[in-house]
């Protein structure tokens, strides 16, 4: 009987052997595409018919949230001047180093802020 038990045990594969014998297919998961650094060029028309071009770049979700947080007043309203400063600093990359004060001599700050806000919203889904 002991010989019979040994023969039965020898014929049955162990759990580890069973797992090795099974070909487990792990489905490939599509790697998410990073949004960080994505860019978009926007054109703002001037009153004289000319066009100013700006390059926007996505700063990442953390910075995008910080822009909103830093621009929100205690009453929950957005402080547009702070929002514009933050967008010019962290989203508008060309021309570089623009500030809100530069738009005393440039046109289109409202259109640029709206375009940058829309750009962030497209990527922040």
C-alpha cells in the first residue's frame, strides 16, 4: 500500500509544476501617454491685422492645480491678474519670460489667458 501511495503521489504534479505548465497570458496594458510637456501654438490677432504667436506647454497636473490654488481668493473667486501671472510664468514658454506688465505695450492678454486656460482644461481631464 505504501508503494501504491508513492506511485500515486509521483504521478500527480505539484502545484508549482501545475502553475509552470499552464501558459498564463497576461494581457498587455497600453502605457499611458504622458501629457507633461505637450505643446500648442496659439495665434492672437492684433488690431493692426498682425498676429502674435505664443507657444504653450503643459506644466503637469501638480503645477496646473497649483496655478488654480494660487489664483483663488478666499471667497472662491479667481483672481484674474494672479491667474494671468501664473499662466505666463508656467504655461507660456515662447516668447519666454513674459509678465503681465509686458501687456501694457502688447495686445491680446485676455485672449492669451483664455487660450492658455482652455489648453490646460483640454489636458486636465
